[in-house]
C-alpha cells in the first residue's frame, strides 16, 4: 500500500512536476479495481459514505491550492506529505474509527489527494487496525471514487493536461506488472524489513525533492 503515494509520487514529481497530480491519480484510479473485481460485495458503504462526505469539501480546498500555488510550491507540498505519511506509518498511531474520524480523514484526504496525489495515508490511518476483505474492499472503493473525484476537479479547473493523463495511463502497465509480482514475492520478503526499506526510500525521495526545489533552486 506504500508504492504509489510514498514512492511513485515523489519520484515522478522530481522527474516531471508538471505531470502531477494528474498522472498519479490515473494510476490511483486503476489500482483499486483489482481488489474490487474480487471483493466488491464486501464494501462497507457506511464508511465510504462518511469518507466521501469529508472528501468533497477537502477536494475543493485542494483545487484552490492547485490553482493559486506555483508548481514548485506544490512539489514541496508533495515532499512534506510524504514525510508526514512516513512519520504516521512508522509510529502506527491508534485512531478510533467513528463517523467523525472517518469524515475528518476523508476531508484531509481530499485536500492532499487533489493537491498532491497523496490522499491514502489519512484514511488508511483510521482503518489500520481493521482486517479482512471488508476493509480492503472499503478502502479500494474509497480510493477509486476519490481518484475519479480528483480527476474531475482537476479537469474542471484546467489542471489536467492531456500529457498527464497519457503518462498515467502508461504507468498503469508497470503498476499491473508490480501487482502481479507482489503475490509470489510476498512469501520471500520479511514484512518488517520490507516496510522499513520502503519508509527509508520514501524519506530519501522526499528529502531529495526538497533539495531539488529549495536548496538547488531547480526550475
């Protein structure tokens, strides 16, 4: 669950910030479909409803950030979001799962997801203690609908260039290959070490992004 937000987003932002957040949202839309294809009947619609209730106004704020900030300020925002997600993931904070917390997580997800393409950590934090097909299906449905919502808003405010959509569509291919490889590889990877490695890579990517845009003043 770390790949898109903590690894792909900062790296893609470093390579070509003009493609963000549209390109990563295209991939965000495609990835949950694999889970929903198998477990769509297990969706907890109450949780999805609360999350989307908060995400709608959050997405509007995210759109304002996109329109009125420079591409380089957005790059810093991506880096800050990645670092925040690393801290929250590493500390594994316990958050009670109520209508209020789910709605609040949806709101934060709307702001950060629309502005940076990284909207998963807030809602995943609320659901991290839950298990089973119902939770996987619920999060997959939320992520899918969230990506659709963000893409629609980005298009509405003219911040979804065709090149970003094309790049996102192209990235779906390696995403599918990674998804298919994850099953066989899972048995050979130690969960704790793999998790730590991902967090280290994500932190390094975020810091490199900050250096690129602040210290070096990269255009």
